[in-house]
């Protein structure tokens, strides 16, 4: 069976591929595609980007960029919410801001 795509479908596919590649290259400017015996994977300075999340090697370059983009996004989310990232000073200032908003809200009503 032969699949035929309309022009707009192909453009959307290419746009998502470029978007994934752009996301990865924004964080890792030296990222490149490595064609090894195991398959295709995205590397940056001898480091397989999606290795921490056990993403498999693929036979398609677009899927490799997608896996690398998912790994970058997940790493960013972990770093944003990791408990050891916040020290006591930042927690106190965060609680002060929250309490300040609560006090201000009570005065307004």
C-alpha cells in the first residue's frame, strides 16, 4: 500500500522535526547525529543525550532528535523542581511573598 500525503501534512511533519532539532541545539550547540552500529542517536561531546532516560537508539534521524528533545525537556523539568536546588533563604523569601499577598488580599476585602 502506498501512502500519499498532502503538501500541508508534509510541511507540518518537517516543521516538527526542525522544532525538535532547534530545541536540542539551543541547549547543546555542539549536538550532532551519530550513525553507529546500534543505530542513530544524538550526541554532544561524546555524551548520548537520551541515555539517562533509557531512550533506545533508532533507525530514523527524526525520531533521534525527538528523543533528545524529550530528554532535554525532562531534564529541565527535574532541575526546576528539584528539592536540593532551593536553599533555606529562597524558601523563606518565597514564603514571605506568599504571606505578603495574603495580607494584602485581606486588607482589600
